[in-house]
């Protein structure tokens, strides 16, 4: 199994050929899920004592299993937050896999860690954080948010203990009512409370709203602002929130898993004013930075605080981790890690930052142009004015079942993956633009297919 003999060479070639075929699809087919029973009929037991052989397994993957997975980088995949890796990033993911790099420590992965850090330092500079800021690429936004909040609580506990101030019975984190579900999930893991601040019609959390909603600051260890909400693409008012965080001496984290990439567009940078004052932020390369699954860039203003909170200690680890070098595992809730920042590094190095600025700005412009089209159609209306690249609309006269039926018809026909969301208890349709191949024409065609009565 481990010798690179003729058989291994042949199979490797077949696997690489498949990867090239998949990457060359333009556009790829949308595909979709199949019921368990159908998959059982088409793919009988593949795990056997003798094995079925690589060629047969690859054929089953190409013919049955892969087509039973929705193609997230299809131009008409407009639900949730799409992914649209660049060719360079996807190709380099193969290299990361082939290279057996341990990305947790400098000792083992210095070259990879060095390259990943160039990307993290670039993101920190774009945000306006000072020299010395840094972090790691964690698995995803959920783990990134959790890791940042664990650091925040560690720091709060440490400083209060040092200052002789009481430690609260229950800690709490403050966020917007429209913050991502992963904040609640992180709070549950940490066994802390969540104070959700109402945001009103605009969807934008402000410092004022936080001051009005929070009375007991003793329990609060962090505020999480959202740099682009998932449902609407709205960036919270970071500057006024930073004032409040500073005034109450609590940690400020920005969850920019989807939307912080928008700060790379010079025309939209003003939406992120205040980002330079945060203690930590995340942004997911697998969302709007065009990298393959899965990666979250997690950046701290003062990484040594994260290191104090996260470094694991054991006889077998301390030799490596008690070192002055940069060990990525010290900055998140993980130890072994794939060097998952490398595909983004390679693609950025290949194309340059300005290609990214253009592609992100193009997504925002396409979404806003689409909103203009929506305004001209009398069967729909916008639920809110778009800010980044998410457009949310209501089809007049439709209930949840109507949206669902329309969505399923499009999926089954291989035309689009667009599923309804909801806002204030009402079903709505979201068009999330990340993929540069999601054209205004395509989106308009899909919109107009909603005109027909159900
Ligand atoms: C997607 C998203 C997350 C979660 O990120 P994962 O990578 O899916 O874990 C968190 N916050 C926001 C705002 C998101 O859009």
C-alpha cells in the first residue's frame, strides 16, 4: 500500500486526471442528493476484506457519489454562503494533501507556517491591526469564533484575578440578535450566557443599542460584532461598538466569516471603520476569499494572549511547544492541523491581492445591480437594502410551501440551488453572491421564474 510502484503510479494518475476533469467543468453540473436506498442500490458495500480496487472505487465516486453532492461552486448555487475556489487554490489543495505537512508546529511545518503567516499578517494589515498581530487558520468560522471567545474569557478572568475584582458566577457574551448561530453554539460549549441585542429595521448593531440593552457589565467578557451578517450581509457599526467595548474594558471580536472579505474592496472599506480597534477577528477563506473547504483565518491583536489560553501541555508536547517559535496550534482549540491556509496563500501569490479586490467588489456590484432589477418587478420586493453581496426579497402572495416547491423544482431540474430563509417569521428568498460566475443575467432569469403563480 505504501510503495510507489507501477500500480500506485497508475492509480495516482487516474485520481489526478479525475481532479483535472472536475476542475475543467465550466460550469460544473449542479447535481443533488439522492435517497439512502438509491445509493445503497447503486453503491453496494465497498468496504470489504479484499477491497474493490482503486479503479472501481474511483468510478463509483465519479459516476454516483460525486453527483449526489451539490456543487457548491456552481454559478447558480446562491443559497447559504456559496464557495467559489480559484483554480490555483483548488489545484494547490492537491499539493497540500500530497505533502504530509503537519501544520501545528514550527518545528515540523516551518515552511508552511511561514507562508500561512504571510497571509494572516496581510489580513491583519488590511484590517489596520498593529505589527505583531497574528493567529492561525482554524477549521471554520465556528471553531474560529469559539477559539477567540475562549481567549477572551481567559483574558477577562486573568485580569480580574490580578486586579482583585470578583469573578462572576456566569459569564456572558454580547452580540446582535442577528449574529450567526455559531456564537450561540460557542457559548453553549463554554457554558456562558448570550445577551442578544435587538437591532431594529436596519439589522445593524450599534454601540448605542448595546448600552441600552446591557445593564450588568460585570458578567460580560466579550462583545461579538458581525462583519457581514449571514442572512442579510449587513456590517455592524464597528466604530461605535469599539467605543463601548473600550469603555467597559471588554474584548471585541468581529465575526467576519462571510463578510469581512468585503473590506478588501476599496469602495466598501468604509463600512468596516473600527475594525482596526478589535482584539480579534475571523474571516473564512472558504467563503468569500475563494479557497476550498475548509479554512478560517483567525487573527488576534495580541496573539500571546491566545497562546496563554490555548497551548496544550504534556510531557510529549512541551519540548516542541515551549519554544519561542510560532506554533499555529497555540492559537485555537486544536492540536494536529492541516496547513489549510496554503491553498489561499498559493492563489494570492499567483494572482496578487488586486485580483481579489476586483472579484470581491464585482460580487457586491452584481448584488446591488440585482437589487435594482428586483425593484423593477412588481411580484417581489426587497426586504432590506443590500449592503454587501446578499439580496433578500419577498415574493408577494407566496407562503413557505410555495418557496419550497419553487426551490425544489429548480434543484431537481439542475438549474439552481436557492432555498428560502426567513426574516421575522416570514419566508424570504436570499440570493448570496460570492461566485464571480454568478452573473446578473442568470440571477435575473431565476428571479423572473418566480413570477409564475404556484
Ligand atoms: C458561515 C458563518 C459562520 C460559521 O462558519 P463555518 O466555517 O461554517 O463554521 C460564522 N459566522 C458567520 C457570520 C458566518 O457567515
